[in-house]
């Protein structure tokens, strides 16, 4: 004969109530969303048409929502622009952009000044397609 031990309902309810209120110790806040446009005239623009700088806090997670428009040229793989910080390529700051909206999440690096640039030849003005990024 098996003996079943039951946990009183009040204890179970208390545990589940606490779990809903107390966040998991390893939980991170939701990433900050930064909207950018990679324009037809080969510029990066922040929301509202601002040209920067983009200011981030070191260590914060950021979801970039980039709307890319084709310029007069594009890469062999169909990329119309890219989103690159050369010094941070190994940390994932090297994203090729297809036409349309793409989202990707990155972690802001150590404090300093960085340059986000396009490395896909996208037409006239490509060499000037840069956005300053300041990390505090």
C-alpha cells in the first residue's frame, strides 16, 4: 500500500503567489528598443529623423529595430546596407541588412565612443554612412 503525502493547499498557493511576485534572480530587464532607419540616400537616422549620436549605457541590452531601404547599389548577397562597429565585430556588431525591417539584440560595450557604419557598398554617399555611438 502506497502512502501519499499531500501538501496543504494554502502552502501551494503561497509558493505560487511568491513566484509571481519575486523575479527570478538571473532575470534581466527587457532590452531597450532603438529604432533606426538605413535610408535610400545612404544615411543612418534615429527615430524622428535625428542623426545622432546614439547614447547607450555600458552593459545594457538593446534591441535594434532597423528599417533598411535600398540605395542605388547592393551586395551580392542581396544586402542593401550593414550595421557594423569594426572594433566590436567579434561581439556581434556586424549585421548585414536586407530591405525591410530587421530586429537584433546586442549588449552595449565598454564606455567610449564608437562608429556604426555601413560596409556594404550602397551607392553614392556610402563612405559617409556612419552614426556616432556614445557609451556611458
